[in-house]
């Protein structure tokens, strides 16, 4: 009982509820393997091919009704009416697919009365083609489950018309049942395949977005871990200087001693919170570095290492070399390191140039490499190096450009603004 109730509920949901709702047939996609190779203007015209195909089938249905094989029982005007009645459900599939199916069922019943003993028994050639077209088009639009219901209702209608109303013979139902079953099976398989491909594509898009987001978070976490030592060093210096400052003044006033004590307490508290935050963002396998974070002074060592790896690289420094904030020095070093790593991976055999420019308003870094040479294949990588560079630049409120050069190489150009200290301004 419960199973029968569930089946009826499913039938009502699929074929009865909002059966005549307006659902226009959307234009055909133009990204198919054949259509996308057509010229742009012709490609736009192909979007209406499904509508044109349905219209052509409707014309064929009318012509079948007017064929001499259907004559003798009705006058020509009557055959035209029969053809128009059979073609109406076909045209309805363009705007009301489920309603078109019920119109086709009504058409079958009406024409079985108007054309008893047609060329194909219960269904005349025109009504047979019309019924089969409606089943196929509606199944392509709504899916396999509804296709199964439509096949059952169509066969049931044929049985009722032959057994209870005496229209034709029971054997007349089999041609429609077998032909429609085969057609609906092909359509359902295609529908399931297309739906699966769309689901996989959507999942790939979601996965790519999540992967990019995770990579971005990982890059930010790496930057936070690296800058921890820089910030912790400065906070430690503040705490030490605040503690030692009162002893450098003879008989310091109590207010001064209290002020420096407050500064030291705040510095120590900030340092404690910084370490706590680092404990949250560091991964389980993170190991604190044994050596201080690198600066631009160690850039020559980095270039020596990549030369040993087979990369021909030259360095050019312009402007007056000066000490920059440690965060800027570290980020500039990492930017050069990542850009050269990308060159090793993606442009084997190419030569690279590293340019470091000291200007009054900041620091410029440019890494450019030639096109890859030789038979060595590029090493596939995660493709997130540029993401890490961009995050470092954004953190320092800098500017960055990255892209291919006209010669076939690749260029990464970065500018990091640096505030001038009072000594530099003087």
C-alpha cells in the first residue's frame, strides 16, 4: 500500500503538478566540439537549431496526414485537420513539455476515433511520428525518470483504447511500445552522461576554487611564520630598551620609570600573544628555523646555489644600497628565490637576470628569464609561486606585474614602498 502510494505521489509530482507550466526550450549551447569551430556569425545562428528541428518534424507530421495512404476515410480538409491536431503537441514541446505529453495522449485518443483502422493500427503514420517525437523531446528536457512514466502512460493508453474502447487490436500497441522504449533508452543514456559530465565539471570548478583558496591560506601562513622572527626581534629589543632606559638617567623621575615599565610590560605581552598566534597558524610538522631569516645581503649565496643547479643568472644592483626594514628584506629575498625557482622548473636552459633597485621611495625587484632552450622538458609544479609573491607584495602594500615577455620568456617585477626614516630624510 505504501509502495503504491509512493509511486502515485511520484507520478503526480513528475507528470501532473504544474504540468502546463511555461518552460521555453533554451537556445543550443555553442561550445560543442563541432559548433565552436564555426564562424562567429554562423555559430550564433545555430543556437536555434533545436527549435528549427521541432518545427520541421511538425511539418512532416502534417504532410504524413495529407499523404494518399491516409486518404479514403476522410476528405482532404479532414486530413489537414488531423495533421494539425497531431502537429500541435509537437510544437507544444518548445514551451510546455509536460503539457505537450498530455496533449499527445489526448491527440492519440481523438485521432483513434477520427481514424479507426489507420495504416499502423491504433496510431496512423502522422500520429505515430508525433507521439514518438513528443516522447523523445520531452525526455531530453526533463530526464529519464519522467521518460519512464511517459512510456508507461503511453502504453497504458494504447491498452485502454484497444481493450475497453475497441479501437484497433492489442497488437497495435507493440510497435509504439518497442520503438518508444528504444528511443527513450538512447535519450536517457545520453541525458545521464551529459548530467554526469556537467556534475564533474562543476565539481572540478569547486575543487579548483577550494584549492586556490587553500593555497592562498597556506601562503599567508608561511609568510606569517617567516615574519614572526622579524617582529619578535623588534618586540624583544623594545622590551630590553624599555627595561634599561631608566638606568641611563641619573635620578630618573618616578613617572619616567613607570612609563618605561609600562612599555616593557606591553612589549612582553605583545610578544607572548605573537607566539600564541604563531602556535595557531603553524602546521604540525613545522620546525622553527635554526638561523635568522635571510635578507638581501645573502642574495649572492642564493644565486650561487641556483647556478649550481644549472641556471645561468646575473645580478644587477642600482641605487645606493642601504639597510631596509627586515620584513622588506625578507620578502624581497623570498620573491627572488621563488622567481628563480619558477625559472628552474618552467624554463629549463634559460638564462635569468635579477635586478635590485634602491630608490628613495622603496625597493624595486625585477627577475626576468629567457625562453626555455634545449630538449629538457619543464618540470611540472603546483603553480602557486606567483600566488605567494603576490601575497607578499600585497602585505607590504606594493605593486607587482608578472607575465610573458615578447621574446618568450617570463618577467616578474615588484615595487615595495619603504617609508623614509628621520635619519634618511635628513
